[in-house]
């Protein structure tokens, strides 16, 4: 068996999700901050759609950074 040198869950894709105290699924209110643990980039969001958009934006930034290194 050969172990892959690449981890399945790299640290560059680790996040902290902080929800506002008033965030409640019953009210369809989800708001908070998403922070990338490796880069320190943080994104404030006010809806579930914005949360997903924050993740997509951060992944795009990571991909751009990797392409710039090539």
C-alpha cells in the first residue's frame, strides 16, 4: 500500500464558522463570519447563500494563488 503525500483535508481548507447569537434556523436567519485558518481571510455573511458564496470566493482565491506559483 502506498500512502499519498497529499492529505485529503489540507490545512489551507480549514475554516472556523462563527454564528451570530441571533442566528436561528427556525427564522431562516443564518448570519456570521467564516474565517480561513491558514490564510486569515474572513468573510461576513447574512444568508446561507452568502455563506456558500464566501466558500466559493475563498476557493477561487486559493486556486489563483496556486496558479500564480506555477
